[in-house]
């Protein structure tokens, strides 16, 4: 795997610089070669509360939000590590950013997540859906299948009066709604409930034929963190019992092959729509 040079820095709350006491709020990662600049922040600021006692910390939220927005809006202005250092040096309030340190980077998003878990020590209770969708989208792109799928398909399920939005879909005789889903080791009850929700949704989808897309099929692509792979058999059992096609993100070649085989008909359908 190719690596590139990156830089990371801690974002800290430091009310009195002379005392050198600080609580870590988040971490940022900068990769000049690909123009990646992004920060991850802890929720609730438990470290600040532990370090400095209970009080109203809403002003910390406001300052953290301002830094996050600044990095997002002005990301294109940061071309070198010197640009980032200049930004760091201009910080003058209680929210400080440490001097950027070099790091080897393979996948910026993944490496930022690892830095956050190691340096901030807070685990989210779930992998956001958008994270799993991003990873699946990358696999489609690397397989040259971007144009072979439909995107953001809304399906209303009459029996439960609920509309679902599938981020990806494709036709292969049935209209397959592709749902990338993240699973972590936060707790097995959450994994069970998430898998059960998709199983029930699949069962309801099978009860009717959509006037535009015809027969519907749900396909779940699971993204499991390293500490959540023990949940795979349970999730597979729940989903396949309700006829949900299930793949893990690291073993989706059969799914990609099927999308590839049906690429022409899906591109044509997109043109007709």
C-alpha cells in the first residue's frame, strides 16, 4: 500500500498556558499531497470536565465548532505544513493546537479515526452510515462501476407507511437496494437491533412490486471494525433468515461481479429515467 507524508496535531483546551495544563478535545490530520485536512472532536468534552470540574462548557463547544468550520471552509488554503503551522501560531484563546508532527498515511480517513481513538480515547457507539457508504463508494470507483449503480433511491413501503432511501441500487432481474452499514464493538445489542431492522425492512419490501422498479431486494454490505468481527455470524444469521443478501466490505467481489454483469442494463435504465 502506498504511503504519503502527513501531519497530525492535537486540539486542546488550555485555560492557563503558564501552567501547561491541557485537556485533549480532538485531533486533526493534514495530508498536503492530496489536500486532505480534517479534524475529529470528542463529544461532550468529558476530558475537560474531568480536568477542570463541572461548569458550563458551552463556550468550548462554540470555539471548537469555529475551528472545525474554519478548517473545512479554508482547507484549500493549506498547501504546506508551514501554512498549518501559521494557523496554529495564530491561536490566541483557550483552544490551542499543538505543533504538527509527521506521520505516514495510507488512507487519510481511516488514519484520522485511528489517531482519534489512540490519542483522544473516545469510541463512538456506531460507525456512521456515511462512513460505510464512503468506503463502499470507493470500492465501486476502484472497480470502475460508478456508472453501473443508481444512487439515493427513495422507496415508500406501503405496509408500514415508511420511506427508505437506499444510497446505491442496481437491477439484475430484481431491483437491489444496497445498504452499506457500519458495526463496531460498542455493544452487541446495537448490532442485533441494527441487523433486525434491516431484516424486517426486507420482509416488508418483498410484499409488493414497485410500479417503477418492480420486485425489490435488500442487500446489506457490512463494514465491521477490527474489534467487531465476532458479530459477523450473528448479523449474517439474522439477515439471511429473512432472505437479505449479506456481504462484508472486505469480501464483496461476488457483488461487484454481479453489478458488472448487469452494468449495461443499469446504464440504459439511468438514461431512460
